[in-house]
């Protein structure tokens, strides 16, 4: 997942900075005040980081459950630990699938893996 965050920072540094600054500057109201910046960051990462788009597509129901739990339990987000664990497992599963796909793609593109007897 660190590689994914590096990719987001590489392609969406301006959006990451703007959103982080907004959150830091609006401690009590950031959920409302920074919504447009969050959407811009999400759009940028979806458009530029393949794994983020795959996670969003594959894990959206899990993401929704976690966000709903956080909304319902703002005063005690620790209640949502099971939802967070589910989200982590989903994103890790997508990441592992992406790694396997990349390995297969690399294997098929590597000329050393071509059978020269054919």
C-alpha cells in the first residue's frame, strides 16, 4: 500500500497538499469545509493511480460500510475497528491481485521467457 500512496503523492501532490492543509486548518469543520478538496483528490487518484481505481471499484461496499460506521459513531470511532479491518483486507486483496497481474504481464513481456525452440 505504501507504493500506492507514493503514486498518489507523485500524481496528485497538489490535491494532497490542499486537502491536508484544509483539514489541518479546519479542525472541527473539515468534513464540511474540505469536501470539494476531498473530491478533487479522489478524482485525481482515480484517474492517475490504477490501484486506487481498482480498490474503489472492488471495495466500494466495504468503504461505504466503514464510512457509515464512522458517521454513526463520531464520538467513538473505535467501534468501527471491524469495518476498518474488513476494508484493510479488501484493499490488500486488490493489491495482491494487482501484483500478480503485473508479474504475469512482466513475464509475458520479458524476452528471456520466450521459448526459442518454437
